[in-house]
C-alpha cells in the first residue's frame, strides 16, 4: 500500500522482492484494523459496524430471556464495546463525523435494549487516550516518552505543532491535549476539596 500526500504525485516504481513484484493495494488489514491508502477510516468503520450489528442480535435474545441489566451490560462490554473500541486510539481521532455517528448509533441501540446508560464512543476514546498517554509518561524507556514534556509551569504538556488536521487529530497531539486538560481539571477539583 502506498500512502502519498504530495501535491505533485508521480508514478511509483514497482517494488519487487526476490524477483517477484509486490502487489499494490488500496487497503489492507493489520491487527484487525482496516488501513486505507488515503488514511481514511470509512472501511474500518463499516467493518466495525457490521460486526457490532451482528452481535446486537444476541443482546436482544438475552433480553428476551429476561436477563437482568447488569448481565446484559457485561455481555455488551465483552462482545460489542470491545469491537467498537478495538485500537480506538489509532483511528477515532481522524475518522469522519459521519463514521462516529454510525458507531454511536450502535451504542444508542444497545442502551435501548439494556435500558441503561452506556459510555459513548467519544468517552471510551478519551479514557483510552488518557490511559495510554499516562502509561507512556510513566515509562521512560518508551520510544515516545520524550514527546510528553511539561512546560516550565509544570502544569501542562508542550503541544505538538501540526500543520495538517491529519496530524492534529492523530494520537499524540490529542493525547497531549487531553492530558493537559485532565491535569487542569484534577487541579481544579483538588482546589475545591480544600
């Protein structure tokens, strides 16, 4: 797969390994995530939506069997939410609003079936981003540890400059923003406690 965002795109010379030419594809699947050559996430979203939709059938069957909401919620989290949130820190920040709404509709349907409020896709993304960023900050051996540097005030992290919305919406800039925001929120809450 060739990812090329240059303004003047030329033809890419074919790649060959041991004399055999490598096929150039528009998309590929890696660790369960569909990657497209334009780094869009529509194919990935439609795949997640299809899988999650199939599992909603079983959730409805369990509700018809009169299982209590806590058990239905556990089933939802293990079989549907786990699909929707797979590698979410990689793709959610850059996926289109229409794709986000498509996945959020699955959550809304599950809420109606179970009869309880469930975390939104955006809440799951925020939680996972903060958790991943916190683990990177705590691990000095992590290759990306140096991307998280505190400003002289020691309260916020230095943001990554991004010229394109693609970079701006990717994991590291988003994680840094969320960590800084969380730090300020925690500080504000701490002030109110005292």
